[in-house]
């Protein structure tokens, strides 16, 4: 019985502390459990990082692989549009082109998502003509609006500059997403893409009924 209650002498801050052996063993066991838990958490974190990296690589590869045939489709539609077509064929070709451009936007969004996760997304400053920007978006969705009997229009405040500096691709992506959602959830009336100037700040908005 005396052997079961042996005590050990530990030195803490230069002072002698007496701890019974069973208590010391419990402390060691708790430390071992904590160390094992920390190691397990480290392994889980490492596996999570590897999974996220693999997902980002997969999405980037898929988006790049989709771009090649998609660019071929869009390029071919442009060539066909230069040939002699009747009104019905022009309308059908416009649907193909619009659908391809929408798919291209989705592919670009996927690539942007992977770049954001990796911290590699870079904004490119370039001259942007505001009237051309809005026209390109309304032209893209005008057929969808017509099919739903909606009025799709763009409005630019007269005090706006003709040109601005910005990332035209990113701005177009955001506006296209807003217009697309407005078309999806608007059953009647109109959708307006508006650009205004407030205290030297450009305000882009999409209103629907």
C-alpha cells in the first residue's frame, strides 16, 4: 500500500512541491491527450488545405478547357453573321451568340473564383466608354427581354464623362449579373440600367418593376 502512494518531488520556481504519484500520472495522461488532439487537428488542417488547393486547380483547369471550344463557337457565329441571312436565321444566330456569351461569363466567374481563393485576382485599369459599355449589355439581353415582353433600356446622366478608367471586364460582369437576375425575376414592365454621378462617384444601378 505504501508503494501505491509514493510521491515525487518537483521543483517549481525553486520551491519543493510534493505531488502524489497517482495525481502526477493523471497530469501526464492529460498532456498526452492534449498533444494527440493538437496533432490530429494539424493533420485535419493540412488535409483541408490540400483539398481546397485541389478544388481550385480543378476549377481553373475546367474553365481553361471550356474556353477553347467556347471561343470557337463564338468566333464561328461571328463569321456566319457576315453571310446572307434572313430575319429568322439572324434571330436564331443571335440566340446562339447570346447563349455563348452568357456561358463565357460563367466560365470567367469560375476562373475569377479560383483566383480570389488563391489571392491572384488582379484588376486591370483601362479606358472605358460608358455608352458602349451599356449598349453592349442591353444588346446582349435585348432578345431575352423581347421574349418576355419587357422593356430593357439604359440611362446615362448627362453630367457623366464620356470615358472613365476602370476594369471594364469586372464592371461588365457585375452589371450583366444584375441584369440577368432582373430578367429572371421580372414578369412585366421594364428593366433599366442606369449610371449616375454623385459627388464625383459613379453609381451603377439596375432597376426593375
